[in-house]
C-alpha cells in the first residue's frame, strides 16, 4: 500500500506563488506515475500535472501549462507542485495521486489541501 500526504496549501493573492508537497510512504517502489489533481466547488476533478517517477517525464493541462511545474525527489519520496502566476480560478482542493505499475487508473490518493487565490 502507498500513503500520500499533501501539505503547503493556503491563501495567496492573485499573481502570487505557492508550492505544494506530497510525501509518499509505504510501497513507493510500486509507483509508476504521480499526479496532481484539483477540484473546485461544483466542478469535476481535473488532472493538472503528472510526472513519471522513474523518467521524470511531465505533462500538464492547458489550464496550468507555463505556470505550474511538477517535480519529484525520489530520495525523499516527495512530489512537488510549484504554482506561479496564480489566478482566482486556480482556487480548489488539490489532491496528490499515485498510479502503481500494472494499473490503468490512479490507485492512491492523498487527503487534499485547500488552495485559495484572492483577487
């Protein structure tokens, strides 16, 4: 099993920056992909960024491309989401997720951390 714990959310003004962290524990060797999702009130959960744990290959949604950066530190079993040029529409609960080898869907989720961007 893999456990994920996010941290780093908070309140920030539009145009500001914030960094989220997600610490993984347990059978982290089974993790293939790590991702950051977000869900705003009344909206569906959206995948905003992902990173291949081994290769470091990243992917971003169009809504955050050029503003957000996902990275990982395998030695610390931690994945980060550096968010810059934040907009009020980035306000959401952000979730860290992991996909294990052999699975076609996300297998583990963190509890979420609130990010609020004020205008």
